[in-house]
C-alpha cells in the first residue's frame, strides 16, 4: 500500500517500472528502494534464516543491520532497504550465505 | 593526488545534521572539506522527520526536520570548498592516516589532515519471543517507509517505547493513515516531551505505562502481540497478559552510537549509559584520544538534532583552528557554539546528558 494523502508530505510518483521477486513480476516506481517496493506490494518475507528457516523481514530500513540481505542480479548479500529498483532487476530470496567469488 | 591517495584538510564522515554543520563550519574558515555520506542523500535521519523542532532560530526552531535537512544540504552544496560524496561509505581509517572510502564500486584513498566522525547511531533491538517475525521493525524504519518513501509498512502498528522517537513516530503513523492501537512503555512514566505525548493522546491512542511486550505472534509474519504489565522492578506481572491485534510492531527502545570507525582508528571509548553506550572519549573541543580525529553528533553520544548541529560546528571549527585557519573569527565562533551547546543542555530533559558528559570528560585525563 502507498500513501495517497498526507497532511504534510507530497509523494510525486516517479515513472512506473517493474522488476522480479523470485521470478514474479512486481510493480514499482522509479526512486523506490527494493524493500520499499516489496513492502508496498504487501511482500514482507524477504528471506529465511539459514539454520532454522525462520522468515526474515525488514528491520532498520537505513542500511545499518543485516535483516534484509537478498540476492540482486546474481550478487548476494545486498541490503535491499537501501538498494534502488531498476527495470527488470532480478531480486531473489537468498539461499545460504551467498558466495563472494 | 600522490600515488592514488587524495590529500585534503578535513574529511567529514556522515552527512547528517552534525556532519553538515561540521563541514559548513570548517569550510567557512577556508578549509577544504571532503564529506562522505553512505546514503544517496544528505540530511541523515532529519530528512524523514516531519515534526517541528523546538529551540531558537539558530537551531531552526519551529521548522520541520526534513526542511532543516534540505536547507543545510543546499548550503553545503553551494558552499565553496566542500566536496560532497554521496553513496560513499567510509570503510576504515588506517595507521598511516589514510581513510578508505567505497566510491562508485572502487576504493578511494584519502589522506586528510583532520577527520570529523559524525556517523550517527543505530536503533536498538529488544529481546522477546517472536521478535524476528517480519513485521517487527524499528520505529525509524516505519518512519523511513512512510515519510521518505510514501509506503505503508502495515495497517495497524503497536508502538513499543515511550521516548520521543516512540511518541513522535506513533503520531506520524496516524498522519500516514495507519491505526495505532496502543503505545506501550515499560517505565511508569514517559521519557519524552509531553507535547508529543499530548498529540497522540488527543488522537485517541492509549499510552500504557509500566507495560512491556511479551511476544509477537503470527503465521510467517506479525498478526499480533501479547503485552503485559511490569512491577516496580520492571519484571512482568503474571496474569496481566493482553492480546493486541496488529500487523506491525515498532520498536523505539533507544539508539546506540555508531562508534566502529572511531574504535577502529584507535580512539579510546568509554561505556557511558547516559550517552547510550560506548562513545569515544572526547574533550570540550570534541577531540578524541586519536590525534586529528574528532567526533560529533549521535556518534559521540546519543542526544538530539539541535545539539548534534552545535557539536558539528564545534568539531568543524576546532579542526579548522588546529590547522591554523579562521583567525580570531573562528575562535569567537567556537566560543559561541560552546556557549550555545551549554545553553541547550541546561533544561531538565538534559539532566542525564549532563551527568554522562561529566563522567566522559573525567575519562579524558586517563587517555
């Protein structure tokens, strides 16, 4: 969900784009963070913990913590709360720790 | 540039209120500044704050946080002598005085003559059953989503924490169109300004003091919380459990200074609970024990934006004066900023800060 009316702020919508979350097409606006666009689409489970498989979501939204690490265009451990969406971007729930090289 | 290492007078780490004021103050003395900000925009967390600030015109009293951020950012962008690098986190400060910055996918090496660390703070987590469920987030995260991105993180949010962050963000959630069934606070009385508490009470949100969160529940994500009352020792009172239906649980349980770079650079830290944790030991000029390194704002002890701005000025001016810039005008500005900071801390809400600083400054002698 997005805010339509606000007493103080205005949110001019950027151009509409789309990206992919685990292969599913998600609508977003230019300037959105990945986590923001997923949250707006009602998608709050970003990953599962490695050992117990517990669902993981957004915690700090400003790049301080490691709660929202995902694989973006093949690169693991991207903090999607501060990563901006790009058209056609492939965002995937990360399996395991990810590989650096 | 020598051997790929850039030289500059002052490196300011962080483009929030403290960093911006440090850069502006130093540049006003003729100092060449590089300001490195990890995020894509300047203003730090002020950029998402919609409430009006208190205080005098000097600290932009009466103006909304995000407008103060815009104003300071514009000043810095137009100032001669400040090179602003956004999306540029500082990775480390090394023994040879070189700082490594991550800039456009590569490492940028900078050898500054002085460094101001204005890295800010991170929000605290809280231990309770189910605290890892999606839908449990920091109050600042909810604030970022609603105010900076126009996205609703849920429909109905339980706010945990009765300090200013909890009180103000609860009100901002209402302004964004969300429901707030309650604000719970483990202390017997709120720890924020009553004017913020009055706003959410007038809006019909109950403030439940001496109450804590016992657990969050839900199938895969938050569907509710169990709250309970606590006794005078802040221990849960059996039999007082209550269910609160909500799809978001916001934690406003304090912040911790981001001290990593200061520590890594070799500055002595002290644990001062009144300043929210481990902070670099600083003197009144905000010099750390590490030669040439200054600390300002929440990174030097969690407080508020008005004091962070004055601290930024002090650190920036101290660095400029130490480099021989600014003459008597800089000395006078430094004295003025120090007096203003002292004045800002005279109120009853600053009693804890005054106590913490007294302990911190007594640590200087040991370093």
